[in-house]
């Protein structure tokens, strides 16, 4: 029998916890997707497009109109001008974009620095390419230890992957952090930066500082964004990458044999919708939900940790249980009726800080019901 290419990979914790929630009729605050309606304007645009001639293959990089609108969005958000024809690629969600970029740019033996806790698709993709994942733990406050990160850079290091705003912690890096990262990359021009910024528009008091605002590293920079996260349409699986032309040429070579092109109707809808919506209003929308959830849990035994962005709230449960975070999340689901995610699964070495993650991208009724159960623990 042939050996598995991913021997340590099984069913993701998101699927496990969502199934457990369904089996026990628990409120699912584990998987990161909203349960409230999509903008009616977006749905109306979708209905309109269904009657138009948009049902055949789109161009491999993306519909030209959508590529142009993405370039306008990036310029208005970060004052960076990109060539929509050569530096932007529409992808079937951010995960496909990440997979495609890593597959295109990492060769056998290349080292890739991954900062833990980290999104679960990074390491398997690096491993499939023959690359070597080098996992570095963030500090206890989920912010980077730059001495540890720079010490990990070797002559074999080809890429650093960052996720900012950060899943699962909800933290956002400071300007000092981003400046330090820039200095490291300038010192190591062979090292690429894959900046996963899928929650870029979901920020609160502290605003997200994008890698897009650092011209000195443009030749090393690949960014990942998500329409799914921004417009509450995770099931559409729509995202996009940016990269300098030389890198994008290689990424497109893989993309054309990976998916070739992305859903043509969804692209046409987003091309019309983007100019009509203010993505920067998203932060205020989710901040209300964060604040509501925090206020509802104020009298609980959970210790809520700082949440600067994303739609995730982390919490310590040491006042409640000595169980591992995985076992506690199972208990929370089966005994108390609320599903959450253990954060140890985001760590390569399974480091367990007794911290769990709730998703507050839910309607207010769901948040009230979940909080009522959590406050009884």
C-alpha cells in the first residue's frame, strides 16, 4: 500500500466541531461563517446577471471588469496602483489562492516560515510541494517575536507566511511590527512574503496596516484577499491574489491547471457590486457584534482576550475547567450546547494555552442564546 502524502492530516477540526454541534443540536460558534442574510443589493445583482450571457468560461486570470474593480479597491484602500492585467488574479476562494501561490513558488527543500497559531492550509500545501515548514510560535499575546522569527531565517528560507488580521486570535499587528517585518525582508531580498489579509476590512479600534503600503517589498509580496469574508458570501468561494508580474506569471501557470478559471456568474456580479458598496463600513458592523457578545459574557467565567479585528473572539477558560482545549470544546458542545474551536489545533506542536475561539458573525438572537448558555457554566 502506498504511503499518504499527508500522513498527519485528517478531518479538520472545523468539520469535526460542526458535526458535533449538529449531532447535539448545539449553537455553532465554531466554524467561521455568518448566519445572517447577504446584502439584498448583491442578491438583486445576482438575479439580474442570471439572465445575461455570463455562463461560459471566464478568462483565466478573471473578468477584466472585475480585475479593474479590484485594482480600484486596492488603490482606494492602500494607495497602491496595480496593473489589473499582470498583477491581480481572481481565485476560487483564498485557500485556492494560497495553495496555488505556494505550489508555484516553493521548490523541494525550500523553507517556509509559518507563524503559529496558523490557518490549517499553510503547512499541508508547503509539504505537498516538497518544501519544509518552519513553524514559529507567536508570543502569548498572539503577536510576533521578531528575534525568534529572524533567527529562523536561513539560506534555505524562501517564504514567510503572515496572517493579519489574525485567525484565530483576532489580533492586528502594530506599525512597529510591520516596519520590523519590512526591515527583515529588505535584508533578505530572496525571501518572499505571503500576506494572508482575508479579514482586512473587519477591523475595530486599531486599523489594519496592509503589506500593500510598503513599496520596498513589492517585488517580494504576494497578498491574499477574500470576497467571501468581506461580503458574507463564504459559499461563493471567491478571492483574489496580487503579486508582481514575474511572480504572478508563475502563479498563473499553476492556476490554469488547478481551476483554470473561476465562477463566471459570481465574477460578473462582483464586478457590478464592488463600485456600489463601502467595504470600510464593515468594521463598524462587526464591532457592534463583538461588543454585544463581550457585554453578554461579562458576567460569565470566561476571560475574553483582546479582539482587534476578524469575527473571532478568543477566551481563556481556566476558571472553569482543567481539560485540554480540545476536550473542553467537546464538553462545551455536548453538555452545554455551544460549539467553539480549540486553538491548540492551529499550533504545529499542539501547544495548548487553554484558549478557545468563538465566532460572533451571527445574528443577535443567536449571540444572545449562546451567551445565555455560556453564562450558566
